[in-house]
């Protein structure tokens, strides 16, 4: 007769609890070795597994992850009630151990699919960017470059009476955002690979609209990437130029860039490298917003000069976005941002403060003049 611990086989304890715990610690340690994180996982194991998951979930027109989020808690609750009613507290102990085993294996998979990529070679080193000692003048000049690009493209952009842009004429915000997601699903990333000299996988990533986008807006999150399904999930209640960049941002997570600052920069560069005028406009405007916000903190005089030289149309679009953010801010937003910040730090990132490193990468690109033609 096999030895058991409270009715659970020792082999079950090993395979369900001890082994995933050991593997989790090993994976966390491997994250500390950049070449392993880069070449064994980000460009090897993780890329292969992620592409497989994405290929499968691309077949579904809805977000598999979102519906799993609704169904899994209900399934756990049902199984718990069934377990207690039909098996008593002994079966409850088994249920708890089973859930714990699933959780531990889930953490291992999460580390393989996402966390370990925080340890890969930093993007500025891959691109050989010089990002140190940024001056206010460089911030101003970088912002002017992005603003001028947006200004050049703006005559080809459709604006509504409310002051925000849409993908095509006579489209509602919802229709515009769905058209952006449909277009983004066809992206092969060859343009940004060529522009930056990267080796992103060129498989398509189908961005999914979050069904509960309007309630989701109150969390302050524009999109979320789910490593377990390889899906890029987007809040389609946001302004269109933001959705265009956010879709590319979540796609960059799927491409192996787990750090928020790097995904943000690459999303901007993806849009700037795109053939569609609205994508290029969105990337330029979003980059401009990052840069003028950074300039505000270091030189108010240059900041004021920059905005005075900026056309009303662009300021109106940016003002609409700011008003949209303010309209959805509440206590939930604050809590969600704190949770997100903690999650990024625990995963191996620098927290939401790392978003400011996007500015360093934008200035690094400006120094190299690594920008596509209009």
C-alpha cells in the first residue's frame, strides 16, 4: 500500500507542489543571467510557446482570456461547493491542495512566458542607443520633431466635432477603434524590424476588444497582455490614437518585451514605421505627449514655448484624451495603478516609474535620427 500524507500520495505532493516550487525558483534565478533570458528564452523557448498560444487564440474573434476571467472563479466556486457537499472536509483538503498545485504550476508557466524576459538584454543596448545626460534642449528638439511629424500628417486625418481623431470619415469612436484593431491584426512587424534592426517574430497577433471596455476604463488601464493565451486585449472605449499605440504596445509584449518602457517605445516606433497615415500620426502624437510631459518637469519656459508653437488641432486632441482620463479617475483607478505597480516590481520590472524611460529611448532615437520618412 502506498504511503500517503492525509490521504494524498507523496508522489502527488512532489509533482503537484514541490516540483513547481523548485522550478519556479530556478526560473527566477535564470532571469538574472541576461544571455540566458535573451537567447534561451526570449528568442527561443518563450517565443516558440507564445507563438503557438497566439496562433491558437487568433482563431477566436473574442478574448479567450477575458471570458476565462469570468468563468474560472465561477468554476472554482462551483467545484468548492460540490466538494464540501459530497465529500466533506477531507475532500476539501484535497481541493485546496489541487488548487495550490494549479497555482504553483501557473506561476511557473507565467515565469516562462513573461517574467523571465525582464532579464533579457536591455533594449537601449540592443539598439546601441546613447540615453544618458539628456538636456532640456534635447527634450525640446525631440518633441518638436515628433510634433512636426504629426502636423505634417494631420491634414490627412479626420477629426470629429468633439476634437478627437478617427480612423476614417463618418466613423463613431467604437467603429474607428474596431477598424484599428482589424488593421493591427494584419501587422507583420517587418517595417519596425527594418527600421530598428531588431529580430521580432513576424507572426500576426490579433488584438482583441475587451467586452467590458467602458467599466474597464475606470481601472486606468488601456490594454492588457495575457501570457497564458498570448492575447493582446484592448480597451476600445479610449480615444482612437491611443488605441492605435496601445494595440502595438500589447503586441510588443507578445513579441517578448515584458518591460513596460520598452514595449511603450517599440509601440511608438511600430506606429511610426507603419504604412498607414493614421498609425504614423498616432505614434508621433503619443511620442510628443511623452516628451512634452518630460519637458514640463525640467524646463517650464521651453515647455510653454513648445505648446505655443503647437497647432490648436493637436492640442485639442490631447486635451480630449486628458479629459477622458479625468472622467474615469476614481478610487478604483488608484488601487489598480498601485496593484499594477507592485505587479511590475515583483515580476522584475522597475514599476510604473519605468514609463519615464520611454523618454530616454525616444531621445536616443532622436540622437541617431532613427526615424522613418513621412
